[in-house]
C-alpha cells in the first residue's frame, strides 16, 4: 500500500514481548525523498475510544529504496483493539493519503489484549 | 623521403612502405613475448580469479540478457560502474558463444596487448623517437613492475582488470592531444575529446588524469598568453579547443554520465567502492612505499624527468610534468582523505588512489627510455672529458649511433635481468591457481542451474560472497553484496543488515518477518552454503537444487504477503 507516493507499507508483525505486552513492527519503504520529518500516528480503537501512539520518524533522512522497520509496544488495558496507522505533519495537518483509496491510514487488523 | 629510403636496409623496405620501422616490429615482438607467458596462464580457464572481475562479469551478463545499463545486482537500479569493458566482453561472449565468466577469464591475455602497443605508440609520438619508445616499452613490459597485483601496476597483464585494459585509451588520448597541440588545428581536438569520452566509459581514473592534464595545460597556455594582452587570440583559441574536447568527451560519455549525474546526482550513500585503500598506500606504509620505489628503473626515469624539466618551453616536457603533478596530486588527496577520516572530518573520495599509483608507474616506464639515453650521453661526455684524445674519434653521427646501440643494449639487458621475476610473477602462477579454485564445482553447477531455471528478474537471498561469485554473474539479482562491490548510490549497509536479518529469521523459523522482507526485496530463491541449517518448519521454502556445499530453495509465492 502506497502512502502519498512517498512511502510503501510492506507489512507488519504483531508479537508478544517477554513481559506479556503487545509489540507491533511496521515495515515501510521510502519510494520518494521527503523534505519533512513526518509523524507516524498509530491508533488503537476500542468501543469508540482511541488511544494514540504518535512519534516523529526521521523521514527526511530516508533514501529512496530504504526499507525502514519501526516498532512500538502497546501499553493498553485489556480489550479487543482495531489498529491502524498513517503518516502526517502535525504542524500543518498535511497527510500522506493512501493512493489506492484516498483513506488517511492503513488498517492493521485486530489485536486482543488480556 | 628518397634519402631516408636509401638509408633503409633492403630487408626493412617492406616495413618502410607501411610507414613502419624495425623498432616497431621489435616492440610487437616484445609484446608477443609477454603474451607467450600470459596466454598459458588463462587459455583454459572457465572462471576469473579476482573479486574485481566478479564485479564486472554481472555487468556484461546483464547487457547480454537485455538489461542494458541496469545495476546487475539490485532490481530497479542503474549501472554504477564504467560500462565499456563489460560491453566489449558481452560482445565477445555473443560472438564466441562462450559464457561470460570464461570470456572474462581468457580475453585479458589478448585484449591487454593493446596497452603495451598503445604505450609504445604514445611514447614514440611524444619523444619522436621509436628507439626510446622501444626502450620504454621494454621497461613497461618487464622491468618497472615486478611483483604487485596486476591492477596496481601499469604493465601487461593477462587478467582483464579494467585498469589494465583501459590504460591503452589513456596513452592513445595523450598521444592524440600532443598531436593536436603540435598541429594546432581545431579539427584535431575532436578525436582527443572522443578518445577522452571513451576512456571515461572505460574507467574513471584515466579520464580524471587526462581531463586534469588538458584543463591545466589550457590554463597554463591561457596564463602565458595573458602576459601579453588580455584579449589574446591565443586565449580565445585555447578556450575553443577546450570546448571542443569537453563537448566531444561529454557526448561520448553521456550514457554513463547521465546515470551518475542526472539519475543519482552523485549522491553517494555507500563510499566503500571509492574509499577502498590499497594496503601499500595506507598512511602507515608511506615510508615502506618510498623505500620500495628506490629502485634503479625509477632512478633512470627520474633522470629522464630531470632532463625533461630542463626544457621548460617543451610541450612534451610540459605534458609529462602535468601527468606527474596530477597523479601525485590525486595520491596526495588519497592520503589527505585517510587523515581526514581519522580526524572525523568530512571526507570526499574520488576513486581509489591505487589507480593514480598505477599511472605514476606508467610515467616511470615512459621516462625510462629517455632517462637511459640521457645517462648514456652523460657517460659518453664524461669519457670524452677524461680521455680528450677520443674527441676526434666520435664525430656526431658515430656518437649518435653509439648512443642508440648502447640504449637498446642496456634496455635489453634490463629486460633480461628482470625476465626471471617477470616469468615468476603471481599474475602468471598464483593468480591462475586461484582462478582454478575460486569457484568450487558445486557452485559451478549452481551457476548453470540458475542460468537454466530462473529469469533475470528473479531475486536471490544469498551470502554476499556467493552472490558476488555465482548469483550476479548468472545475471540474477541479490539482496546485498559487500559494500565495496555494491552500488555507491545505494545504502549497502542497510541491505546487508536485511540480508543478515532474513537468514536469522529463517534459522529461527520466523516465516512472517522473512516474508515481509523477502517480498520487499523481490526474493524468489534462497541460497544456503556450507550446509547451513534453516528451521525445518513454518517456512515458505522448497529445495529446488542441491550440490556439494550449496542448496537453493524456492520461496513459495502464495505465502508472500500481497
């Protein structure tokens, strides 16, 4: 899946850490040089509530063809969560929209935290 | 003309009719002597011996497979290395119907004969004396370079290292430039530019040296004309000539220049190919390098250089001085870069310094004949000074003949003295042995299987050493090569990291992570060597080829994420 013609989502791995927390690994490939450092927004939705795990990625340093692995650990109360992520500039609201359907983010499926 | 013909011995008349002199034949004969030792070292080989050649084989194979100027290792990338020699080999491979690795292993013995022949031609044109050229060619073939690896020394080599072959273009371009300057006609500068462009398509180092010589000579000429008047026609003419040379060189070099300047914008992400340092050129070994070069041939060349410098208005002296200055300058830049890297300062690498040492050795050979003649003249004058009664015995013509006989005898003696080490040099022996064993039989069979059962777009996860020797020579893509053989405009370190990570995932049975990276790098096959074990379960792999020490697995496509 292509984000704004600048990054390609390659896949994700969901695993459990040794202390029982859920870890998400995201794999992205840079397909066009970016001038700004985009923020990766990561949403975990449950029963109408959204928990966000945002962090800035050094996307301006990514080179075309670069494959980047980003990992985050979800520190969440128990529940079944819908996960999704995308890239945006929080400073001015610009987003890297999905090229295939114009959506702002990519769904990563569900995860159950007990 | 008739007078010259009258002086020519009858046996040499057929040569004279072709514009040749006996010395030309002697130079050719000496080249054949070198070939006589080079040919048996390579004539029956199927694989080349050296890493550098395994960098070049895939380029030729990719061209043959219709990939043009594509990076032979990484999908979607462009060729980063000078394409001329691989293009010649691709053509020869098609003509001969032989596999590219075999042609790369064998063709050097023949093609590299161009280097001493062009060297002879250039020295003869520069010094306007074919006997000096013959003496220098003897030094070039047998004396100046004794033991270093072929690519470190300008001489005849049976191995098709880019540097060894493309030196022919350097000598030819320099000779053309001197001729153009002598004739002083604009149209003579066009072939100089064309040859310079061709030299660049062959190798960057000779083009850099030649370009610098031409530019510096133009500046020097311009400055000289500025002494007289700011609007000197000579200044205008120098700029026009430089424009002709530059325009023609850029036009010929355009296919390769377009890639590195326009596509990659010289944005180097992997400095390893240009920052590689020949051990003898490391700062620590500087004194050892100087000591190793305190040799008799170098001393003779030094005498030649000093005598030339005494002719400051001489064009050839000026060109050869620029040759020296440019090579020393680039070698100095190499030392400066090493120093800067150690002090954590920004470093700009051009091409490895070894190539400039190479052309410095070529200059030594070029000056050898002239220096030897200067020494002979000095000795004769000294003898005449000691024995005044000999004055009357040496009229001009006789003295010239004595000098020339002494020159050829001494040059032959030097060649004979060096003949033993020449014959025993690693290029004819140890390197041949390496060529015979570098690719084990199981790997050769893997090469054949890959050629027959996979397509040029297929990607392989392979250990970098196997990727360099088998997968890319077979014209297939890999995840990573060692940085020194990898595209400098691609982040080789990150590819290498993922190469390692994918093997770790496979050993751990982590098909999920493997599949993501395998898909990203378009991996269709996985190679294991030396009986490396992969986890037996949970992997999307199926063995499709196995032989001694190597197994190839196909990646099951349905298991890759879509």
